[in-house]
């Protein structure tokens, strides 16, 4: 079992819809979780971090964490073509080291 | 504000040649520094991390090495490149303090070994 698992996609959504990206992790002691966006050929950029169970909202983005189910998700409201990218989930493994999932490719079509 | 630089941006090297990639961070002191590799269509693999000058931890046995000669400088090296070393190399930094878990990435170096 991989430490951090994501559906590779592509996840295709129409413009204006909600995109839902999911991530599961195996290490129960993980306390910090991150979502990065990576455009093709570019480096990852941080979207959000989440540390507590529940929802955290930032603009059109909402991160959701459920530690009991070892599940973290990212919702993108009012999806735009510019949101088309690969979304990487990362989990803190301790000692400030992150474990990344392989990423989910999102395609938002007009 | 903090800035992270990597160079070169792209590199084409023959098998068996040496490698040196450089990463520098501006606007912060005593950062944690990381080297990752991303193979085509794959996730990020942590190669090395450093919590201070001369302090390097290796995550994956390989023909690569890392050095940190200055507080905000991190270098990735190889004496002899392999075909499997091709990939996108990313340097990242994080604060030592309260937000130390959040990592910020440089622009990356795309390496093609032929």
C-alpha cells in the first residue's frame, strides 16, 4: 500500500462545476496535510494546508480532513479552465518531511 | 519575501558525465532544504534533505549526492550520470520554526541524460 494515494485521473469537469479531488494516507500519526497545484512543465505551488478535522476554506478552494478515515480532499468551486493542472496531495511524515501522492490530473473544459 | 532559485533550468548530459545542480534561497535564514526528483508522469521522490550547513540526510540510495556549503545553498551532484537519472529536479525550502512543515518549491531543473 502506498503511503499517499490519489486517483491519477484525468478528472474532467465542465467550467463552473465543483471539482472534487481525493487523497487517502496510510500513516495514522500524520498531523499535517497539504495540497499543491502543478501546471504542466512547472514546479508545484502550495494551495492549502490543513491540520484539523473538518473544512478549511480559502476563496474557491475548500480542503476537508477526516483523520479517523485517513482521508483528505480538495474541492474547487466554480472551476475554471485555468484550474486545469495536476493536484498533488502531501502528508507530513515527521521531521518536516512530506510524502507526496502521484497526483490527480484535472481538466476543466469550457 | 522569500525567493528560491535553481539553475540551470534545463540540462542535456551524456551518460557517464558529472552533474552539478545548484539551489539558493533568499529572504530567510536557517531554512530546511530538500531535493526531489519527479520522473515523467510520476510523483515527487524525496532525495535529500538538510537542516543545516554540512548536515545531509539521504532518503534513497543512488549515485547522487548533496552538499550544503552555505546556509542558503544546496547542491546536488553526481560523478557519473545514468539514463535513469533523467527527470525534473526540484529544490524546496521550509522554515525551521512553527510553519516548518510547509515546503516551497523552486522552478526546477529538467535533466535529460542521453
